[in-house]
């Protein structure tokens, strides 16, 4: 088990790596701006529009996974070696995201495989977060004293399944590409449905069913 100081160092280190990765995303745009030359601002903005959209998308992806990471570690009071190793794999996925981002922007013609690499990276991030949560379920002593049950497990399971489906769709229909990620909008609805089926019955509902 890591001490409280070790726990804080892991969280701080993770936050620093995420901050660096999310900053690196904007560097290609900065390089483009530095080569502006005599080109008009309007023409320049039009030429980098797609690059800017992909930058915003990747920024949102990293921010989304950081939020999930923060919510998960906020429920813990300490970590052990498996959590630390899984967290390093998660950080590897985070720092890798700028690579497929550049591939998508610089692709000549359809960026099919660049999209697949991007989706696969997101899958690695989702799976490592899921495995961390499954590990904590086996070792509840890692949970903070005020946490009665680990939150977010069902959501992680749903996201992992939907990402797998997105990869299959993107492979089968390359023109759809990253639009397959629109499936993730279903996550809260599916997770809420499963959660209600698993945990949502109130005492009154259980009593009513028993009396029937």
C-alpha cells in the first residue's frame, strides 16, 4: 500500500501529465500561426479550420477522461501497485492522444486508420479506468472512509462496450469515422437504466413485490 504522501504524489503526477498532454495539442496550431507570413488572417483561419476542430475535440476527450480520473481517485484514500501500474497505462494513453490527432489532421485523403488509432486509444483509456475500478471492488480498503460504494463502475462498463461498437462501425464504414463516437451520448441513459435495475428498487418497491 502507498502512504498518503505516495497517494498525493500519484494524483499530482497524473494531473501534471494530463496538463502537459492537453497543452501539446495546441502546438501544431501555434506552428501554423508562426508561418503565417503575408497570408491574410481570414485565409489562414479557413486553412486551419479542420485542425482547430480536431484540437477542440481532443481537448474535450482529454478533459473528459481527466474528469473521470479525478472522480475515481476522489473516492480513494490510498493506492497499491496494481492501481499505480494501471494508472501509468492510462497516462500512456493520455500522452498518446496528440499523435492520432495529428494523423487525422495531416492525413492525405480518408483518415480511416487514423480514426481507428484514435478510437483504440480511447478504448485503452476506458479499459484501464474500468480495470482500476474492478480492482478497487476486490480491495475495498482502498476506498475512502466516507465512500460506501464505488461510483461510476456501470458507466465505465457502458463506455467500454460503446467504444468497442464504435470501433467496429468505423472499421466497417470508414466514412463514418469519429462520428461513431456519437454512441457515447447513450452512456448516461444506458447506465441509469442498468443502475436502476441493479440498485434502484426502494424498500417500498421491494415490499410491494414481496407482498404480491
